[in-house]
C-alpha cells in the first residue's frame, strides 16, 4: 500500500527534524493506515444523486461528486448531470438540421455532416449556474467531448461579420409547463467570445453519440462558461445586430451568472465565465499510527487554469492553510486535491476554501456558496 519511495522520503524528513509539526503526517506515511468510513455532509437536503427525477423542463439528475477519485475522473454519460430533460415534443434526431443565417445568407447544415467532421476536443467541465447545495452541488460533471469549433465553422461559411453577434438557439418546446423554469433556450455571444472560449458544437460525449437528455443530436459547449450558455438541441445559429436585445435565458440567469443587472441588451452582459471555485467532495475517516485522522478530498475548477492553488479552513474564523496536494490532468477539467486533517475536538465543522492568490476575483467562492458542513464524532 505504501511505496518504498514514499517510505524513504518520510524517514529522511523525520530524521531532519525540520518537520516536527508534521509528525502525524509522517506517522501516516510510515504506518499502515486503513480507511474506516466516509462522512456525510450535513445541511444539504435529501435530493438523490445518480437518478433521474421529473420530466421535460423540470427533469433533473444530480451527479454524485463524492465518486471523484482522481484528477482524471471523467463522469460516465449515465451519471452526467441533467438540468432539463428532452422534451416529449422533440423531433427525432434523424435528418436534424441547423439553420445558419445572417444578412443575405441562409444555409442548413445537417447534424449528420457535423458528426462526421467532429474532432476530439478533450475533457470539459460543465456546471449549472444554479448548482445547489440542496443537491450536494451535483449540477456539475466532466465529459470528454467531440465536436466542431463554432467560430471556425462560421468563418468557413462567411458568417463572421463585424457589427454582429451570434445567437445560438435550441429546441425548447415542452408538452408540460414547468414549475420553475422559463422555456426558450438561446444565448448571444460576440465573435471574440466564441473564438476565445473555443466554443464548439458537440456531437459526442465520452466517445458515444449524445443522448437525448444531453442535447442530441447537437449541442453547444462553451468551455469555462456556465451550463446555461451550453444550448442543447441546437437548431439555429443566427447573426444578430450588435445592439440586439438579450434573450430570455440571459435575463433569467442574470444573477446566477453574476451580472451587475438584468441588462436589456446582449452587449451589456459579461461573459458568463466560471470563476475559480473549490469544495470538498468527500471526507474519509482513517486509522493511522497517529490515531484517527481525516482525509479531505475535493475539487477546484473555473478561473485561470494555472492559478488554482487554494487554501482550506475548517471552521468560520479559523486559520487557512494551503491544500496539501493538488493535481490537474486537463486544462478545462477540475483539479483534484487531498488534505489530511486531525480535528482537535468532536463537533460540527465547516470547510471553506479560498484562492491562494488574493488578487483573483472569486465572487461565488467568497460568498461561501460552496461551504460544506459535517459532524466529527471521533478523534
Ligand atoms: N435547449 C435547451 N438547452 C439548454 C437548457 C434548456 O433548458 N434547453 N438548459 C441549459 C442549462 S441551464 C444547463 S446547466 C445545461 C445542462 O446540460 P446537461 O443537462 O446536458 O447537463 O444545458 C443548457 N442548455
Ligand atoms: Mo443551468
């Protein structure tokens, strides 16, 4: 279980005496630790993860993030979160076309031909702007995508015109009215936003054709932006005037995408980018030579990629320390971190994280959006 290299490294450090404060950590590495159990997070409701609930616009599936065990943990398609289920009125994917149009130009592109052109993009994280504690923050997943870059496609069609923005729309008619959401899915991007984000029309997830619930046959994916921009069942890509009105979807999501107001015009919206955020996904109780210790595992995502270093705090007002070990496998994926911890007392704790670089803007993280509580009953 413990590699010889790690054993030797630990003995050398122990001999140097410089790491006296880390004696628990050293004992852990030289002893034979065993995992006893995983703790539950408290104050998060009872929403089930990994099962589909509801229909159409109210259909949801929450991903079980506690299953993440490495920076290379890609979410299986059947566990990938669902924010809106496929409509009962959704046309069959066979023969699906996307209408591309701009001034003096209109062209139908078959989803079939996009599938043939699609190239591997790599793993991209997606998170719903309305990700919620009630569902253990399970409106977030990571898949390995194939698709066609939208800005390249539009360049090739001569649809890159100064003075215009691009409106991407998807099928969004439902048999039943929703209890919580407004139908009508479209988002407007500037040409530069599409280029810089490397937004693509996705046709495959984890090497398999898209499922109906994830937007088959074609959906938009905007790496680094919230899921509300990632239009499913794409049927229209339209050039619109620079001064056009924002869509109902942009307005519905204005506060969840951290806009300063529900602006009337599309051009007044900030890119709906995900800022650096982090949270624990699992807390394991271990027996080590030092006694009972806890291994906290978590993820960090969003924000500028090389700057994901985060610090952890175990109770409000407590000290922050650097997360011990963090690894990232892919640019647009979550980083995975682990941190050993020995609480001094039993009781309730709450983990908060913050960016190590205080200059980074981390609005959502700083509002304790992702703070998670749990009970320690053994030390
Ligand atoms: N046509 C359409 N596209 C849509 C939506 C929708 O309701 N209708 N929901 C959006 C939201 S809010 C999110 S978070 C993502 C979720 O994608 P997923 O269900 O595949 O995880 O799809 C986006 N695309
Ligand atoms: Mo969303």
